[in-house]
């Protein structure tokens, strides 16, 4: 009998993951990584211990909560705040998966002598003929979470089980209802787990340990002043709503210039790009390409993006240049560009640096 640590968030997906693995004959242990508490002591939606503990009781399996509060603040929250202060749009869930969730769960597996870790992500772990591990898109395109998993290492993937990859959300809830799990109809979390009240900007203002950017200038693409913005942390590339300026024509955020404290506005047509540069590369399904080597892929630049075909050319130790066959709308620095093959498996990914 193989032993597996299941990351329990307190939601229905991780609950059904634990149930399915137990039904397959695994010895299952539930672990919640406690990552965030609000000022009034509430848990984040990723670590609701009471609900996770109740599911473990129902499934008659051991359960533990592990304190990761300081690691989470250092590795996830502080870089998130710093990113917005620098005018980029970070994707904290991508980093959290590798640096907090998988590292924490694998540490628990080492301590408890477990063979695997498992999560309720909608994706499948596959081992390819070349011996490498990657993640494949879920059967349910609407719920697919591979975009958030591209930073996982080969070691992490080799010890990971994801039993929900071939299920839809409705099927998962149906299983939970059938076996009587208390969280069967619990709503999904839609936002970043540690921003529990208010907007991202409110959270950043409350969390920043240094100077928070003050109001500055809206400018057009030629640098002409159009009006006053309320601080760069309130804006992201591609944004139209909530700009607080009326120009008589639709205006969109094209660029955020933190050094000049400027927000560049443009028409929607000016948001489209055919090229971008990436940093912090990681390749999953293939070994690292040599500098100058090109890889053809379908590239997603945001979570709900359908993907656009292009080429990825390695340009340095951890950098690449991406050229799209069709223009893509508003690639935002700080977000991920994830590369897929024709079988919907993740080739690799990188963090968007600049676009043109």
C-alpha cells in the first residue's frame, strides 16, 4: 500500500481527491498548509482548517495542519506587493505552487514516510517517452489549471498525483454529494487567497513597507499629459474600466512606467503585440533548449487565454524571445507565458518581461 499526502484546502476538489485516492487503495494523510491569516484571525480560502479537518474525519484518515505563515509572507506576499510597486502584475499562485505548496507537502511526505503528494488541481501528470514529467491539460477546458503549474520541478512532478484531470467540476461535486462530504456544495474561491477584503490596491497600501506610489500623470503614447492617475498600483496593462479619466474615446492602459510614475494610455488596437521577452524560464516536457534553438508551441499569456501559436527562442541562461504568428492582446509584464505542445502538454514557461 502506497502512502500519499493530500494537500487539503478545505474545498471540494481536495476533498474528492482524498476520497478517490483512498478508494484506490492508497494510505491517505490530509495536510493543510496554513499560509495566511487576516488581521481578525480568519483563514484564507486556501487553508480553511475547520472544513479540511471535517472532511478528514468523514473519510477516517489522519490529518495535520502545518504552519507556513512566515514562508508564505516572505516568498509570496512580499514579492507580490513589490511587483505592483514596480509597475508589473505578478502571478502569486504560480510561485506559491512550487515554493510553498509542493515544497511544504513534499517535506511533510519526507517526515511521514509518504511516497507521493496529491492535489485537487484540474490537470494530469504524465511521464513522456523521453523520461521527463510534465502536466497535461484537464479534460474540462474551463477548469484546466496547467497554466499555474509550469514552474514545478521534475522532482516535484515525479512524486505528484492529480486524480481530477479527467473529471469535470460537476462530476467532482456529484462524487462529493454521493459520499456525503460536508463541502460538496462549497463555492469556489475566485480571487487571490490573501486578498480577502477590498481591492489589490487596498491590500498593497496596507502591506507596503516602503513608499507607496502617489498620483501621477496619465500620458499618451507620445508622452503628452492627459490627466492625473491615482497611483500606479491601481492599474494593469489592458485595463479599461475604472481609469477615472474621460477622453471622449475608449482608452486602455498600454504601459506602466514606474520610474516616471506614469500610466500610458492608448487605443485598444495599440495593445496588440507580436513579440515578447520572457525571464525565469523552466522547461518540463523537454530538456533545456540550447541558446538560439527555437521551439514551436501554442502560447498562453493569461489563465483564460486560448493560446496562440508561435516560436520560443532561448536567448540566455533563463531568458527567451517569443514571436507569435498572430498578434496577442495586452501581454502584461509579471504574468506567465506558458508553452504547450500539440497534445496540450506543457513544454515550459517563463515570466513576461517586455513586449513589442
